[in-house]
C-alpha cells in the first residue's frame, strides 16, 4: 500500500503530457504566422510553405535517431533537447529580414528542421516509451491522456498566437512563445520526468503481468523490434498508417481553407478550427479508456469510420455556408483525431506488446511522416483540377484502405496470437 501511495508514475505522466503540449502545440502555430512570414520576408507563400516539406523530411530522418538517443542518454535528456530545439525553432523565424533574400529563406527552413527535432525527440514515440516504462495497468488510459496534450496544445498555443498578434508583430509573438516554451517545457523535463529505475520503483501492475525484475528493469511482455519488423504484420500496419495519417493530416491542414471556400470568413474558419482542436483534445482524454475496454480493431474501426463520414460530408460543402453540416463535420473530425495523434503508438503497442514499444513506435512513425509528406501534393493536384470535393473523397478512400489494413495487421500479429493461446 505504501508503495502505491508513493508511486511516481502519475507525475511522470504529467511531465510527458506537458512535453507533448509544448512541442506539438508550439509547432502547430506555423499556420497562424505563415502569411506574416511571407509578407515580411518578401518570399511568396508557396516558398514559405516549403517549411512544411522541410519539417516532414526532418521527421523522417530524425524519427529513428530519437529512440537511439533516448537509449543512450535517457528520456529526460532527450526531452530537454526537444524543448531547446522547440524554443530555437521559433527564434530562427525571427532572423528573417525584408528583401526576399536567401539567408531569410534558409533561416525559415532551418526553423522547420528544428521543429522536426522537437517533434521527434519530444512527442509520441519518446513520451509513449516513458508511459510504457511506468504503466502495465492503466497503460492505454494514461497513454490516451498524455497524447491529448497534442490536441489541447494545438488549440491553446494557436489561440495564444492569435491574441499576441493583437499587441505585437510576429517576431514579438514568437519571442514570447519561446520564453513560455522554455519555462513550461524545462519544468516538465527537469522536475517531473523520471524513470522507474531512477526512482527505485516498478511499473504499475508489473506483478499482475507476471514480470520479473532483471537488471533493474521490468521484463515487459511483447516482441523485440527485430522480430516485429520481420513479421508481415509490421509492414501491413506501416502501410495502413501511411494511408490513415495522410488522410488525418490533410483534414488538419486543409479544413479551414475548405471551409473558407464554402463561404465562411477566415475568422469564422479559425474559430471553427479552434473548436475542432478543443474537442479533439477532449476525445484524446477518453481514448485510453476506450482502448482499455474494447479490442484494438474496434477502436481502429471507430476512428476510421468517423473520418470517412467526416471526409464525405466535407465533399458535400458547396459555396454557401451550411452551419448544421459544419457542426457534424467538426464533431466527426474530432472523433477521428486519433488517426494522427494516437493510432501509431496505441496500435503498435497493441499489436506488438510493450517490450520494444518505443523502438517499434519510432520505426512506425517513419510511415506516418511519409504519409504526412504525401497529403499536400495530393490535395494540390485535386485543387488544380476538380477541387476540394474530389480531394476529400480521395482521402475518405485512403482512410477506408487504411482501416482494412489495420484490421489485417491485427489479425496477422504473431504476438497477439501467442498471447491468445496462453490465455
């Protein structure tokens, strides 16, 4: 009883929540500042928009390096590096100068790469690994709560950026954001984030899982990374994540523009987008409880079907605002938010177990980042031709294919078959 009273895992989970809240939230503000960056530097919006492409390339390059760094220097130091990179990335935008010069463009692209550093070293894979170290019981529930920091972070930091714009320019806004980033992020990493072996504790529920304590670490159940990557289930899941995360990212990026094309003002679209992000955060709070109670295939089907319905409704938007339809789109879009925010980590742990959860999740995140690299040119092609409607139907099809592949991956999982035979 005393050990449970002094159990530190919940404080570590709060720290992980704040790390995701800061890193993903601050990096999500780029859309608010994009037009200001283009206007100030003199470069057109298309060239400035390539920051997103640099960010995606950085995500792919750094996704595996983050886990290797964590294994060598520990979770805490990895997260500290992510927070420093996050604060640096917004300051690099401030180095731009007027006159459409190459150094300004280079500074913005460097900022995009530093954002990749913050995302890969301080979000789902690393934070999911910390939760896996602390929790066997309540793992899904705690993971869902921690990952909800992505939705709440995006909503709050984007809202803050909008308010700062009322009193200062983009450089002043970014400098204030960088200070808050360091205060919140370093507090979380230095004070709250600790690992079980450092605290002399075991994961919550380790005894129920029949684990042994060897070498100071709990022997967690599941497949190692090499075995997982040799299984067809891994590559099927990777293909599925590429499809569903590309679809989910397309909605996050293009929904406001699509709403404006349907007749809403930019201010109205921003308000609806903020509502969508807040509801998404609330959805992520409940994701862990849902996944703990239902089979992973049921959870995957729920969020994928929600996205398919959302995308089909998006395709039906005309040029006249239809508030009732938009309300339904926001609700189903929020329900589908786990496609990008928690499906990769939760599906990986459900299909391959906890043993090498961080390394497997990092490998799967490469597929996620590749999917995120594809949605922009795909939607751009549709916008150059038939328009948003056809684009949303395409991504509804991508989500459908992804859902089917997830279900096949779960059914093909050797770890789940072995666990079922033992039961």
